[in-house]
């Protein structure tokens, strides 16, 4: 558990009414964006996500990405990861039936 707390979970779009407690199993929670984002300026959203991941020290080998919010945020994330040269990442996927997150490693 101590090693996992060195890892980070990057929440792409924090939604105040969602419970992220289970994601803490995978690392310390980091908020990339919060609330409403301008989905009509994908270029700016992509750069904001890229810059935030850089500043917060995202490490694709050990950290996790939790995609929340609209589909366009996931699309902007893909663009940002491409700009960062990321080849693989860990995604946390919510399983509503089991009420917990599962890790999936994704090659880009």
C-alpha cells in the first residue's frame, strides 16, 4: 500500500457528486480539470490536459488515468498523450455492478 501511495490517479474531470474513494487504492488523487470545460475548444482542452499532466508529474508506467466527464475529455486526453509521446497508460474503469474501479493497461 505504501508504494501505491507514491503512484497518482489523475482524474480528468472532477465531478463533485461522484465518489472517487475506491480509486485511492491505486494512488493519490490528482485533479486535472474540474466542473465545466469548454468542449468546443478541443485544441485548448488538449493543451490544458497536457500541461497539467506535465506539471503534476504524470508517469505513464506507474500512474493511472481516470476518465470522467464527457466523451470529448477522453478524446482530448488521447491527443494530449500523443503530444507527450506516451506509448502506454493505465486506465481506471468504473464497474457499476461491483462498485469499484479496475485497472486496464492500454497501448497507444
